[in-house]
């Protein structure tokens, strides 16, 4: 008989990349179905210069008991805001607030051991890259495309590279950054360049930019590894040819957290 918990999910970007933010949305949808919460999602768009104002306005004016947000790009903003709303509760995933700069007793920060999951992806990629199957060449070369060169993405890459090297010390690994989370054309360009250098598997850690990695894999007959969500299943209905080229995905499980 109690009033349902009111939850706001604030996305500093847009849904639709079928990975990071969509995984968070999946978790909120599960909470609605299984726990009976009321939920609202706010997509703040792709213009980073508007995020602080959009977040400040949402925190001040939305009706909620729990406010969920994510990524390192918002942690400083929440650090500055949380103490102004001591009766509200906040969850930030993928980056902690600066507890030395605020009381933030009402903020729960979630971080992930993405290097461990990525280590397993590297083991798998190194084992697969020399297999005698269509789309694999005999050279032990793999690659990765990151959205931006930031600590959390480097954590993915370090784990991936270590897993690959522990599996095959002679493996070569190409690492590149697109400089954007929403540029599939750039992701496709970088992936095709890696394929031309002998890589036959590319791990995408680039949000919407990663869609271009899948496009390149389908066009060139090579392979990709997805991230955050099971991206082969997610894209299968829209593009089966791309899904066939996604060998596996490193699940971050933002939805569960």
C-alpha cells in the first residue's frame, strides 16, 4: 500500500547505442517490472555544454526519491550538487563523487572491475585470432577502438591487452581512440584501418561510435567484440550480418548494479 519509489534516470547523451546507457535503462525497466517503481528517463542529448545545466535543473525540479546518473563527466557536477539536497538520494555509476570535497552522505557511487572482464575478452581474442576459420588470418594481431582516452576506457584496454599477452606473448595489439562516443563513421574508419594492418578482431569500447566497428566487421568479413551489453543479441533483429561478426561481448552489467 506504500507509495511507489520514484526514480529518475539521467542520461548525459542519448539511448540507442545498445551498450552502456541502454544497459542502465534495462536495469530501470527491470526495477519497474519486478519492484514496482515509478521511473522517468531524461536524455540530455549529445551537446556536453548543456549537461551541467540540464542536470542542475533536473535535480532541482523533478519529483524523485532516487536520482540515477553515470559517467565521469557528471561526477564533479554531482559532487557540487548533492549536499544541497540532503533529503534526496543519488546513485552515480562508473565514477565516484569526490567524497573529500563534499559530505555526499546521500550519494552511492558504483565502480566496476572492467579490467577483469576485459582480461577474459583478451584471452578469448588471442585464442581466436589464429583459428583456421573464415575471416581469421594466421597472424596473431588484434585491436581495440575506444571512445576517448580516459581512465575507465584505458582500464578496459589494459585488461584486454594483458589477457591477450598472457595467452600469446607474441601477439600484436593495435590501440586507437575515436575521440567521440557518437561517431560511427569514425569507428568504421579506424576498424577498417586495423583490419588492413592484419587485425581480424577489434574490441569496441566506444558507445555509439562502436556501431561503426560492427559495420566494418560485416563489410570486411572480420570480427568484433562488443561491450557492456550482449550486443550480438541486441543487433541481431536489425542486422543479422553484423550479429554474426560479433564473437562475444564483455558484459559490464550496469543494469544489474
